[in-house]
């Protein structure tokens, strides 16, 4: 049992336990310092019988704020009753007293409710009963209630007067499809004490018949204007909320109530960064909230970009400077007349900081899309985007800034955020804040504002600050001339991209001048820049994160092949900023989990394919970078590339099947197995490996049950082609892998999909020895593996005549050598005599003859009874290490002459050697020895 008065967490706020004596009066903890006690005398006479705590609160309010004094005088009887109630119950009672059905008296009732809510909130705020978050939450809840009630009243009147064709009383419940979006502080439940409310009013045009749409549009505009008037008109009873509709699309030319379809088109084609930031806080607050929520969901791609959006930093900086210039808010911080919202170090600085970071990263991480500033800062700190100490400091400053803002507004209920300029006014704000020492209060405000300004200003400083290259480090004039030629490229087409690049250029020149071969590095960077369709986003990323620029130049100097990959997939840079990017590579299950997480929430088939491509490319790039930085060795890299491909196929297969089922139905019982062969089967893929796949199916029935039913061979042929297309077709996000199906039964002449039973019969009765050799590396990576594994086990366990197997392997090796033509060079480690291809043939032969279940060629060789054959595993490891490095640093045929010093140094170092000459000698020696062993094994005795 909790003791009376103990603090409890409830509805996200700290509330006092709701005991019978826990009234507003008994929870008072503080009071303002009375500025002019004489002004409070009359009010205090009305509260002569109240407790000392109450009289301190009432006296401080009345003696310091003319607005609060007026409220106390006008609502004294109600406030005396409120003091005896639980504050939350009192708040709910104020709302409940408003009769939404009383159209005539609604304006008066809402204004009275506003007065009482304002007085209750002031008492709970100044009395220390509610936190800042609780105060802004209650004020926002009242704004929601008032807006919804006012709109619903207008819609009911229109329907009663038959001014909304096609609508009846049943349409009042959701306001006939008109939705109100709360923006800004209202959207985030952060309304300030005298806040206006920013609204966007939309209507669902698809809900109404085309024949009625013009009349409906006019009626909705009338309802919106009347709702606004009901809320904002100042009468003898006061006002409810000043209402601003200017955040709607093109407010100077659009009506006050905008069709959702038109609004959606606007944001897709013309929306600006400041509007994206505004929609971080947007939420439906009145009318048809379901339609409003659906609209916000549809414009999610506009607000939250798929890639990290560092261009938003410059946008936010430009916005800050425009506000300062327009409002004249530059110069040092002076508390007298300082704008607590828009001035240096003020509320908007903190909000911009949080929103900018959210715009950068929120597209990739939905957990960073919190509407509230404090929640946003907490989330950014938790995810590592903002240092925890910075987030804590800014959060504390934000709370204090907002509290001071409330005190300013409580003085006269003015929608202002500006500190008074007179000594009297400053003293009133200090006293209302509980400070008797005005000078100490002003010093506290100054220190906090300056601290916020200093911390946030660094966010907008470019990395190089426009400095020239370091003295003594000058780029060759010819190379500078090459950089000058970029001015004509798409990446530098816009004025903004040119501005950012010019700030970056000295830093780029300095870093290029410091590498071993500046000409080679710049040549790769030139190729990269020329492939870019635009430059703003990427240059902004480099400016905000110099380590990304370092990585790019490292890649250009070392791995031109990876640089070309980057040019085609610049979005993969986003992944580098993840806190786990340089950590250990995931295991197979974590790759699957990651792929599933990337696709979570995706509902469209094409979106799923593009999402899978983005995710795969980031992971593929990460493997390459870890290898390049020597943070992952051969076996880790082989496994990671293979497990990544496995995860993509495993996660996409249900989508591919669902698409086929949608078009052609399904069979009563059906299952699909994807059998990986080659390097994917043995988990030894490289950066450029294609996928050797066989699709096998098991089915009951002659025809699928769809409207266009197909036989099993036709059905699964379509499924196979769907899989090939999903993996290899170019889309908006590029392609995933090349797919090779030639290892299926009967090769190119056979059907692209095979039944499991047919596969078993083929392997038992018709398959050639080379097909059994290939199957030793076969591994089911998706679908049911039971029957397919049984076929593979049967093949491996089959009794064979060793001399016939050797003859077949020797013949196959001879055919491969003839197909290659001229003898391979030393660096063609796959095709060289005694190289990877030769050794893997022997490994597969050993697996068949020894009955080994191993799929990895090195493990297959280890099973050999002949020590010389087993020793080939080490030759294979060396050659695979070289090949893995080659495939990373250069695309296509490996040619050392086309590779820079750093690139060749990486290949040599990754293989564990000190020089290219030493590595070349080792390759020649070990391949020669391997060729001798292989020839001896395959020569008949």
C-alpha cells in the first residue's frame, strides 16, 4: 500500500497519489514573490479563509500579473471550489461543463472554459503542482477539445441546413471527412501559456461524389472560417485560441480547407525543408482523425527521407540566419528585450537542433521520429546521434526557457516571447518565477542562453571553415585543373552544391596531396564525382562528417573497384554513421533478423524489393570496408558475403511466393527449396560472386487454384523467373546479384524449376560425375531442406569406382583448360594451373570418394587420406585470400598495372606478405607444387 502523498508515475507524468485529501490546495509547494502587494489586497480579501499556502499563491499571482489578477477576480467563486478538488479532476470537469450541442452558447462556454483552464494551469504551474510537461499537455488537450468541438458544431449546423450534399446526421461523428492537423507546439503537446494554435485543415475529397464536390468544398471552407472565428474572435468573454492556418500548402493562393489529394501532390513536388521539419510534430487533433492519420502516413516519404539527410543542417542554418536577420536578433545576448523563443540560445535554437538531427536520421530509424522536443533529444542521445551530456544540458535549458516564456506570457496574456525592456517588467518576470534577487535571475538566464548558443553553433560550422590547404601541402596544378573541370558536372549543377563543395575543396586537396599517389587517387575520385547525379546531399554528408570523406579517399587510393561501387550506390555511406559499423560482422541469423527488420512495415512488393536492395548494399559495403581496414579476415569475409546473400533470398522468398499466389493461386500442398551451389553453397563468396541456384518444389495437385490456374511446371517456372527478376533486375535501387541457373538438371536445356522427386531421379539415374561433384557444395538456404538434403546424402554415399571418378575429373579439367585458352597469368589465381579451379575439383572428388559431408573445399580436402592432397587446403586458402582482395579493389580482370600503389599494397598485405614480389613467388611456387600433386592424383596407375 502506497503512503499518502507518495509520487506515482501515471500517463507519462508524475502525479500525486489520488487520496481524498490530495486537493490542489494541499499539493501547493511554491508561490511567486509578490511584486506589488498592494495590488493583491482586494483579491486576498476574497480568499481570507483559505490556507496560508493558498494566500501566498493567490497574493503572488495578483500582485505580479495583471492578467492573473483579472482571472482571480472574475473566477473567484469557481477557483475557491477548484482548490478543494484534485487538479486533474478539476480540469476534466471544466471540459465536461461545455455543452457541444448548444450552438448558440458554445462561444461563451468555450471562453469561460479557457479562463478557468488558464487559471488552473497558472496555479498548478506557479504552485509547483504540475511539471512543465503536464502544463503544456493539459493546455494542448484543451486546444484539441476546443478545436474539435467548434468544428463539429459547424459541421452539424451545415448538415442540419442541408448545406453538405450527400451527408446526414451520421456524418457528424467524423465531421464528414474534414480533418484538422495540429502543427508546431500543439502537435507535440507543447503549447505555451498564451500560444496561438497552428492548424492545417484538409478534407478527404475521395469520400464525396464528384457531382457534389464543389458544394462540399465551399461548405468546408465556410465551416473552417466559422470554426476559426469561434475560437479566435475577441469578445466581452475573451477568446479561446488565436488560430493560424498559414502552414497549409501555398497559403496565399489556396483555400483555408485544402483537398487531401492536392495537398499530397504539393508536398511530393514542391515541399520544402522547413515544411518537412514542421510535419515532425504534425498529428490529427480534430474532425476525421483517421483520415488525417492516413494522410500523414502517405506523406511520410516527404518528411522522412530514406537516406541520411545532412543537407538539412545547412537548411536549418540558413533558416536561423534568416530569422535573425528578419527579426534583428543578432549581436550579443542582452536579457532586456531578448527573444526567448527566436533569439540567440533560445527555444527555437534547441528545437532546430533536435529537428535537424531527426531529419538527418529519422528516415532510417522510426524510433527517432518523436514529436516532442524533450523526447526527441532523449531518443537522439540513446541512439548515439547526440552526446548524452549535450542532450541533458539542452533538455534542462529547454525546460527553463519554456518556464520563463510562460512567466512572460502570464503577465498580460500576450503572445510574446520577448523579455521586458523595463526594470519593472524584468522584476515582474523574476518575481513570478520565484526569484526575489532580480540580478541573480538575469545572470542565470544569460548564462543559460549563452551556453545553448555556444553548444548549438558548432553544429552548423563546416568542417574546413573555408580554410586554405595547409602550408607546404599543395596539390599539383594539373590535378587542381582536373578538379576545376568538375564545375560542368551534374554533381555541381546547383548553386547550393557549389557552395558546399567550395567549402570542402581545400580539405579535399589537402588530403589528396598527402597520399602516396595523388594522381591515382584523384583519378578514382574524378570517376566517382562524374557518376553522381547530384551533389548536395553527399557533400553535406562529408561536411558534417569528415571521417566519411577520409573513408572515401582511402577507398579511392586503395580500391577503385569499391569506389565505382560507391558511385552507383552513394546511399550506403549512411551506414558508416551507425555505431556498430566497425564492429564484428553479424552471424547468419543476425543477417536474417536485420533483413526482416528492414522490411518491417513495408506492404508493397516493389517497395520490398527496393528496401531489400538498400539494406543489402549497405551490408555489402560494410563487409568491404571492414576488409579494407583489416578488421575482418578471409573466413569472416567469405562467410559474411555468403550469409548476406542467404538472408536476402530467405527474406524475399515469401514476398516472391505471395506475388505468384496473388496472380495464379496455389496448390493444396506446396513447398519450395532454394539450393545454393558453388561459392554460396560452400559459404565462400567474394565481393563480386554471382549466385548459382537451383529451385526445387514439392507439390500435391495438378493445377493451382487461381483464376489463371497453372500446372506445377508452369507455376514454379513463373516462381523461378520471379526470383531471378527480384534478385537481378535493375530497379530504382539497382540490382542485387547476377543469378546463374545452369547447374540445374540438364543445364540450359532443362526446366528452370524441378520437382524434388524429379531431381532425385535425375541425380540417381542420369547425372554426370561433374554434376555430383557440384552437388557436394550444395546447401539449402531457403525453404524445406529435408528431402533435398536426403538426395544430396544419397549422392555422396553412392558407391563409386575411384578410377572412373578420377578419369572423369581429369577429362573435365582438360576441357576447362582448353576453354580457357592461353595459360593464365600468375595473378589469375582462379584459372592458373594448380589454382583455385583445379584444387576445388580435387576437393569435390575427395568428398565423393571419401563420403565427406563437408561443403567447404578446404574442409573437403582435410578429409583426404592422402597427406599431399590434404595439404592443398593451405594453397587454396592463400589463393582465395588473394582473390578476395582482388575482387574488392578492382572490378573485372585483375591487372596490377591498373591498380595504385596503395591498392596493390592492400592485396599483398591482406595475403600476409611484405612485397608483391614475395607474394608472386609464393603463388607460383605453391601452384606449381599443387599442379604436380593434382597431376599425380589424376594419372592412372
